[in-house]
């Protein structure tokens, strides 16, 4: 059905173009050369129209193929985003804990209690030794230290 309509359209265009060109010459003075020229111009017009239609059809196929490729690429990227999700950041509803005050380093505290100035000792403090009694116990006047 489609082909029949196209053939009818082509024949209609050819007859109209031939009739228009023969009318320009005037009917009593028509020669075979005028008829051949009219037919040639008509078929040239049909060929140009067919070339334009085929070009539009080819461009449409390429455009559809391009759109399909773009859709497939988007689908692939969406699938990659779902298969390897990034970690989620969750905001806590509780307030941040308050910061603790900075502590004095243990070696500096002991040397400050003992009256030493930092940097005078050649050795570092023993991390495993601990003082069994306080410094004030030696000066205890009552002598109750056992």
C-alpha cells in the first residue's frame, strides 16, 4: 500500500512538471526536444526529492541509533551507581561531647613534683616503676611509716 502511494505520487509529480514545461512552450509549437527536456527535468526533480527523503531517513536511523546508545550508556552508569554505592554520612541527633581539658604529660608532672627542671636528667623516667609512698612521708614527724 505504501509503495503504491509513493509510485502514484512520483507519477503525479512527473506529469505535473512535464505539463507545466510544455505549457510554457505553447502547445502548437511543441517539438520532441521539448518533450525530452520536460521529461528530463521531471525525473531530475523526482531524483532530488527521493535523495532528500532517503537522506532524511538515513539521518533518522542514525539519530535513533545514537539515542539508543545514549540511553544504554545512561542505564549502564545508573547500574554502576547502584552496584557500588558510596558510604552514607549520617548526622547524629545528639550534640557533640565537650572536649576534655588537656592533661599534663606524666614525665613532666613527676619531674615538676620532684623539683627537677626538664632536660636535666640523662635518662627517661621508668614507665613501670611507681612510687610506693608520697614524698611527704619521709618528712612525716610522727614516724608512723611502716
